[in-house]
């Protein structure tokens, strides 16, 4: 029954392989198999023989012992979930209108903006929208509020923004700020 449940935890991305499932104590042969397969040993209501324990310590093989069956499944599920790649989601932060542009030598084009909705945060990404079309997607290089660096600028306030690698900002452009968040996946 446990073997069937554990095999159901496998996905296309992570796979759980049960090399051996036998009753009895943990032996040197079990440790050797686990070492050769880069596996862990799970013991349920058993202990390793003394020689097996010494060999496991010497070879760095992990031996986990359990007395309650659901703890085995919970630990394995948590370990496999930790191996799953996180899901990436886009979180909208805010929108700003470019009211004026300033070209500074050795710096590039700075956009003088007013935040129309939400917040603009320092370490976000920005989509440049011109005439209802996305022109590009860039990293926000700097964010200033009244000549000082700012962590964020809220709705209704004005700020200066510099986009990394993009200097073709025009008055009337909309800058849409967002962040990519990683969300842990589960079974």
C-alpha cells in the first residue's frame, strides 16, 4: 500500500524510485545499494545493524527512521515538492504616464512621469506602451523622487525613471510596471 502511494507522488519533473522494499533490519547490503544509487534509506519500525550504521556514516548515506507511517509520506512529499521548479507569475504593480523626457549625456533618457495607478517599485520590470502597442520590456534602472533615489513611488506622485538599455521614450508613453514572482508548487 505504501509503495503504491509513494509511486503516485512522481511527476514528469521529479520521480520517486523505490529500489527495494523488504521487511527486516537495515543491512550493509542496503547501505551499499543506497550508496551506489545515490539514494536514502527509509526504515519503518527498524534500526540499522551496527556494521550497517558505521558503513552508512562512513559513506555519507542518509538513514531515516520512522515509527508512524504518515510521517514517511509527509517527508517524502515535502522533499519532492522542494525539487519542483517554482511557477512564475506576473504581478502588476502600477502604471505611469511619461509627461516629459530629459536627455543627459553619459546617462541617457530620463522619463519625468506621473504615477496613474498602483505603485512603481525600484526593482521591477517595465513595459513601454505607445499608441496602445507594447514597444518593449525593460528593467527599471533607476527610480527617483525629487532628486532622491526612491524604493517606490505611489499613485498620484511624480518621479523620474531610467530604463536599462532603452532611450527612445516619448511624451505620452505609458510605462506599465510589474514583477515576476516565484510560487512554490505542490502536489
